[in-house]
C-alpha cells in the first residue's frame, strides 16, 4: 500500500476508526447477549470483540507517551482509559447487561394475572 513497507499496519487501524461510532452499540448487544444466554461463549466474545481496537489504540498511545516522555502522560493515559476503554467499551456492556437482568427480575416478581371465574 502506498509504496511503504510498513503500511500494512494501516489495516490494524481500520477497526480502531470504526470502534468509536459502532463500538458502544456492539458492546451493548454483547451485554444483552451475555445476560440472555449465560455461558462461556458470550463472555469470551465480549472480551475478544474489543481486543483489537482497544489493544492497537492503547499500544500506540503507550508507545507515543514513552517515546515523547511528555509531562502530561498520566492525564493522557487516564483520559484514554476513561473515554475509550470505560466509555466506549465497558459502560455500554454494563448497560445492556444490567437492563436485561433488571427487566427479568422485575418480570419475575410481577404476579401473574389470575383468570376470572367462569
């Protein structure tokens, strides 16, 4: 691609770019899936799905902070963890999971409607 030998790394950044707008929806769906079908497969997919975009962007951020030796590296790392990891990845999963579990708990507590006598 583009005549440079290291341009194949650009392929790894495609999921990173799409993770910002689509990641919350995907992770919310993963949380719903985990709440509806307990088991190891939904939880494994919930961890594997964000591994590439979060891992690539985190490694680039960490490598940049180490190389530049900026004074604000703690604030940058904290901002990345709060926005990218918690805000885009963990919070939507928790919202999807919590919504389904809460709805199930409320539905199970609701008394069944009794049939009128004939």
